[in-house]
């Protein structure tokens, strides 16, 4: 995997432009974080991880139904919904928008460098033709139904990891390191392009986070 350190916001375009539409992006606030889904982080026993994931999803389905204004139609939609609301799953969040990825790399972690991963998306799982997420045998990208406004606002998609406690190994892809000291500068630039907490989280919580950031930035 190629690694570069960004020295300015303007440099981002030089790295992203050659990729065209064939790439997806993931921003992480700490350069030391591996590409491991939340359900597998810090765990070494695969069978225990899989049981925990199954138990969590079953409980989520049992308790979430009265709180929803729609009913998910497939296991893909249940996984997507659970992941997007913070339940540990075998999914990792990605985006088609490099500015969105950069926002998530910079939004916190003032004591650590961030990272923007640029991954070649050569193939996508179509949930309508592969309806069973548990039958996926290799890590791959999946474009889910947009079950929440937040997922749509973030141009989101996911990678699915059949072995959730194993880090995703990237080949000829790119890792852009964001120095911790440049994170505030990058967030200022992103806000000028309309990428901020209020647009990424289009609900009252996101709006309030953005308004607090604006107040602090004045």
C-alpha cells in the first residue's frame, strides 16, 4: 500500500483526481487504527466474536422494531441499520466522497494523526442478487439501500468482513496521512465546501454539534 502525508488541503486533489469514480474512501482519526470491524476489535477468538455478533443482532431486531418508522426487508438492511446506529457488526463504513472521508479523519483525535484510505472498488455486492450477507466468504464492498438520511448524506457504503477480527489488508491502494496539527485547518476548509457535522448528520444532534463548532471557531 502506498502511503503519503498531506501537507495542505490543496494537495488532496492531486492524490484523489487520478482515481476517478473507481475508488471509495474511509477516514479514521488515528493512523494506528487497523481496518477491523467494530465487533472484532480487540478480540482473538473468532467463534466468540461470531456468537457476540449474532446475539447483538438478534437483540437489536427484537427491541428496535417499535422504534422504527419502517420495517427492514432483509438481513442486509438490518445489518446496515444496526451498523449506522452504532451496534458492533461485521461491516466497515466507507464513502464515495473523499471530502466526507477526510471529515471523518479530522473530526476528532487532536493527539493523533488521521488517515484517509483510498480503496479501489472493482466490484460491489448487489444485495438483490446476493441476499444473504452470511454467505459472503471474502471481504467485499456492498452498496446497501439507503435506510437512513445520514447514510445518504454521507454517500455511504460498506465493506463486509466474514472474519470480523482480521484486519483488511490493502494492496495497491493509497493511504493518505493527515498530520494532527492540520486537522483544524482541514475542517475549516471542508466547512467551506459544505462538509461539516450539520450536513453529515442531518438531524438535530448534528446541527447542534455544527453550531457549537461554529461558535468555538469564531
